[in-house]
C-alpha cells in the first residue's frame, strides 16, 4: 500500500468502522482520484455464496462508468482460504464476490478509480 502521494487527501468517507488495527472500509479523495485503501474487514459475515453488497458510495463520490476491481484473500473461521473479488460497480455499490459463505477476515489491496472515468 502506497502511503505517499503527490496529492493530499482532500476528503474521506468511513463506510465500515476500523477494527483490530485495520482501517475498515474507507474512501479517500486525492485530486482527481478516489481510493479505497487496502485493509481488512474483520469477522465480516458473507452470509452465503455469491455476491454481497457491502456498502454504497456516499454522496460526493463519483461513480465509475465501468466497474473497478481488486482481488483479496478471505480466511474463514474454519481455516479455509479463498481468493475473492471486491469491486465498485457502475451502480455505485461496493460488492464482494466469493464462492464461500460464512464469517471471515477479508483482506484486500487498494482499489482506485479516477474522476475522468466516472459518469
């Protein structure tokens, strides 16, 4: 995760609270860029196999015309590990997709999109 940038953080939105030293789910605006910094969702309940809407982009955050995605690692309570996809879709939803349900720690890397790629 990059911590330095030529652009200062102009605004942040906290969508899921920080927990156990991780940042939770947060959006930063830096110049013409939006960034969800890599972190972990601790004890996140995926509920069932498939796609789950985790959060929606708040007012003031531009929605990408096409989805932007990153890949993460989910470690479930029973020790099973799965690679999963997390994305911001064209509807402004932050979605996790996995082939396993249940409670897990969902680790993810930075997810970035740019103002000129938005609606």
